[in-house]
C-alpha cells in the first residue's frame, strides 16, 4: 500500500512538472516567434537604410551675433547668422512650387526639343579669343546668362572675371579684385549680378552695370572649389578644400551656416543644388559623393564607387537622376529614389571629365573635358563628340566643360523653375559656338571650362 501511494504521489508530481514544462515551451515558442519577426523587420529596415549606414551628424560651426557687412565689405568667418525658421520656410515653399511644376510637366518631351539626329550634325561656327590676358592665358570657368544667352561669363587664370556679349563681340565688363585665379563663376538668373570664387578663399558678388564688387563673402579658410545658386536666387552654396560647405545670403553677404563631416575629414571638390533646392550634393577628394539635407544640415546619403577625386556633379531636372565624374575617366549615373548606381560610362583611360550638365528637359547629358561629348539619356549613347576641344590646358592637361544652351534646345523654363550652378575648371583659352544644319538651324553651346557655352582650345 505504501509503495503504491508513493508511486501515485511521484506520478502526480511528474504530471505537474510536465504540464509546467509544456507551458514554458509554449511561451518560449511564442517569444521566439515574436523576436524572429522583429529581427526580420529590423533586417529589412537595415537593408533599406544601408546606403546611409555609418553617417554621423556633421559638425556645424556655431553661430554668433550676426553683423551686416556693407557693400564690398568682408564677412568674418565667425559671423554666422544661422538658418532661421523664416529662411527654412522660404526654402520649403520654393521646393513645393518647383515640385508641383515638375509633376505638371511630367515625362513628356517638349515638341520644340532638338532631335538627336539634328543635334548630331552640330558643328563649330565661331570662336572668341583674347578675352583674358595673353601673358597669363586660360579660361578656368564659364557660365551662360539664363535670361540672355548672348552674354557669357568667364573666369581666368589672370584673376579677372569677364562679361562678354557674343552677338556684338564686345566685353561688357571686366571685374577685378581676386588675388588668385578665378575657378568658378555663376550668373544670377534675374538680377544683374554675377558671382565668382577663387583659391584666394573668397566669393565675390559683382554688379555688372557698375563693374564693381558689392560683397566679399569670406566663408572659407581654403580654396573655394564650387558654387551653386539656390532656386530662390537669394542664397549661394559654396564648397572648399577646408572640408566645409557654406550657405550664404547674397543680399547681405552673410554666411548663414557652415558645415563639415568630421567622419571623412576630406577636402570638398565641387557642390551643386538639386533642382528643388532642399538637398544638394558635394564631391570629395577621396572619391565620395555626399548628399545633404539643407534644412537639417545633415549628410543623408553617400555614393561610393569612383576612384580619384570627384570633378563634377549634376542633377537632372527630372529630380531623380544624378551624374558624377571623377579622375578615373568615368561618369556614373545614380538613381536618387533607389540610392544606387544604375549606369557607368567608361571613357578612354586618359579622358579627363571636368564638367557635367543635363539639359532642362532631362533628355541630354553633356560632359566636357579632354573632348566635348553629348549623350542621350535612358539609352546613354553618345550622339555628338568634338575631339580636341580641351587640348592644352594647365600643366599640359586637357580641359573643357559643356553647357547645353536652353534657349536653343528648347524654350527656357520660367525663372522659378531654373536653378543655377557654377563650377571651376582648368584652362581653355577660347569660347566656341556650335550650329546645326538644316532649314531651321539650332544652336548648342558646349563651352570651354565652366558650365557655359563653348569649348576650349590650347592654353
């Protein structure tokens, strides 16, 4: 009897332990299933954010009490006014307008746009020489006036900025003030102002009618390597080999903010606004393309893949294509929606790309360097090639740039839709003009250095 009682007691205890173990097992299975689901979701999120992995919040130079600089006066490097809520709202409002206009245009190619077969027949019909000093030759930067493409802006190795009218073949203004060569120039789209930058660490704002400097912006401690005008026409983006980019007010000459990415610690080689103006790109000496959020002043994406310093970047008017060039003789195309490279144009090993630009319809991509080339987008095939346009140049290296003249490829966009950019390049000495064949000849203007209308010759 006692033995039977003991066995029953042990059986009951075992049953309780087994029941408890089964409950524990069931709970453990539920926890494992939940954790597995969370891990899967986390991995999917990580895969989505992978292009942004490792980015840190960049260092922003702290703002101090702002002082207004008078005409022609310099702003101190420490005098940062800051990004006020009013400025941020202004940027957002402009971006909203531009995005809406882009959606209205859609993907329809304008009927007035020159056809690829017509563009392939373009040839050089004019050359303008002698704009800069014969003793210190070389055009290092070039831009077209958006409102009047007869006006050409050039920056030279002779430290001067020239405004030239190609229809009358007259120099409209000679702007002197830089202490070193001029490597970037930009026309204002609606005001009679031009901008220039130099390795002398200054950005100068000039009045063309008065041929005078109205502001000197000292945003950097090193050579200024890139300029881009915001779509509002009120703010200027600059990059420098001091590793910082700066955002400045052109009316006051005041530096609003100045930012660097301490994680890279590398000089910036170029900068350009996205057409909407809320993000922009910078290129670096260590082959990186960085995308920045202007309102937050943060690095939101990096595009690795090139080898060698980045020489030029260009955003398409469609809003989601980005073209980049580097010293590795290649041009890479990136999709900003997917944050990945979808096409690489591999050029000859000795080809040096100094500038890139899309036309306003996003149909063509022009690049300037050792030669001038134009590609049709989507197919990414070459339809026009001018050899020897950049022969010579500084240190025996070829240099050129190209700008697709909007008034001749298709009717210009309204000013509100036309952000403007400038960039620096090595010297060509001539500005060339191109015409097409046929009963209704069109004019394209690949340029010498800078995003302007011509192509360079020997320096």
